[in-house]
């Protein structure tokens, strides 16, 4: 096989349709994935089948057509839009005499190019190695020339086992390092919980505009490009809203249809930020014809990582390129915000999103009056740190009478930690301390 890892630039695409009604959308997405790698698409071959062929995935005649076309265009790699088994991939490479990769290999290659942080590189390498373990034999085709038989057995099997053992060790080492990263992230989340700072995560299909909206709200400098998986490494930023709420926003990797299981497993350290969030902002490309299918795909991944319990607000983005849509906020019959229509590029309607986030975070907050003695100065400092204090007076004993706004269970928890008598807490509207 002509294997040219340093000179792969020309790609022949093979799009196999199993009578899928989403064929046009999926084909465009497939082409965008390939373009995201920087490859030049020299030709595309489409075919339809009822079921995959066990040996070549496609029919013998179509495989021969691909071989001739690849040779004609001096192709470096043939890319399939479907998942190939290791045997199918190997058989096709033998027939075409060039490298063959499937959709998972393509996505893994994109992730390898985009990962910048230490954590991201670890997660991508883990996914690549786990994918590679079933395809090791491709790298050892030269061993087929070894003689067989008793006393003449070649080293092929031994070498293959050695390679698998080395990869297994590397996988174990990477998992240990990722586990350390998960512990660090867990400790950071626990620290944020102690500070009572809510976390809101942006989720959505890849290239829906998450990073653009994130940059607009936080003045961050997250990479923004009109391509799939422009953002891989999670970014966290702290912002203060107009009504005094302090929020941590997180920008995460975009999801995609049939996201490889290896990636979901490897990116658990990153996706934990989604699972542990207080609210999910689901960014949706309003200009996508298949947007409902993409919404379903994102929700499926959210369910797979165990985050389906987290409240969600749908944000329909890119109304600036869809003249039929205007900025607006949709509220259900039970007074729950369900959808917001905006443009992250122009900022039109972003104020509605901020209003919705504030409304959600404040829905459990109630105003309370609390008497804090001088001995509980640490509690006073915590209330100021979390932005809960709205008014403060000094009482006759040198302590403080404060008007605070936060969830009742949080206030009781803070008072309990400070060994403060619960009778010193009064809900606004009661007769006690109304002279403030």
C-alpha cells in the first residue's frame, strides 16, 4: 500500500446512502468535515445500498470504480462517510493500494489537529489509541511475507502482540493522567459551589455559533471560524450581570450526529462541566434545514453523558442571516422561558438571553432580613462575596442587620455553618425587623 502520512492532501470521498431521508444534509456535513481537515476534495462518488457488504462495505463493481477514479486523480486517501469494520478497511486498502479511513477516523483526525491544551491532547490521543487497537494489523502488512509452518513461523504475531501491549500501556498511562485532570476539575467545581456561583454551559451542534455568543458575552478570545469543531478545549469565564448576579459561563466542544463512542468516553473530563452545570444554553442554527434533527442529536448526547436532568433553554441563533426571524423570547403557559431568538454575530437579542438567565437564577431567590452578631463576621463576608447583600445597617450591639437575596436553603446552610440561631432570619414582609 502506498502509505504517505506526510503528504496526504488529495481526498476521494465515497458517500454511501442507506435510503436516508436526510441524505442532502448529511452529504453537506460530510464534505464540511473533510474540508475542515484542509484536504483537497478531488472527486466524490455516491452510491446507495440496502445493506453493507461484509467484505468491502460496497459492491465489487463500485469498489473497482473507486479504485480507477482514485488512480486517475492520484488520490492520497479515500474517505467513507460511514463506519467501516477493521476487516473492510483493510480489504479496501489492499484493493485501492492507498489509505482508507471512515467517518470516525476523519473526526479523530480533526480533533487531533484542533486540540491545543494538555488536557485536550490527552483526550484525543486516548480516543485515537482506542480506535487504533482494532486496526493494528494494517501497520504490519509487511509481515505477511514471513514463512509459516512449524519451525518457520515469522515474528508477525509476536510483533503484533508487542505493539498491542505497548499501546495498552500508553492507554493506561493516559487514563491515569486524565483521571488527575478530572480530580482537578472536580475540586474547582466544589470550590465554585462553596462560593455559590452558578455555572451555565453552552451546548449545541458543531458550528451553531456557541463560541461567537460566548465571546460576545464574556469578551473572551475563543477561536471562531466557520468550520466544524473550531472549538475543542473548554473555556470558562466569569461575568457579572446588570442585576448583580455573578455567573460562570462555559464553552464546550460541539456535538455532531453519531458522535464516536471513543470521543464521548475520552472527553468525559470535559463533558462533566455540562453534567454539573446549573443551566444549559442549547445553541441552535436557525438557518439549518434539518435543525430539529440536530436538536435531537444534541439532546441524545446530553442524555448519554448523564446531563438530561439539567434545565435547558433553547437559543435560536443566526437570525441576522434569516430575514424571516426576529429577536424574541418565547414563554410557556406555566411562565417558563423555552426559546430565545437572537444573533450572536450582531448582538441582536442577546439582552433577552441575559434576561432569561437572570430570571432563571433568581426564580428561587427570596429577600430575607438577617441579624448577624459581631462574632459571625465571617458569615457577613461570605454574603458579600456571593453578592447576596442588598442593604446593611449596624444594630445597637455592633452587629449587622442585613437585607439579603438568595435561596432560602443556601441562607440556612450558611447560617448553620456559622452556628447562627435560625430565629435571626426573617422573610421579607413579616413584622420582625421591618423598621429597616
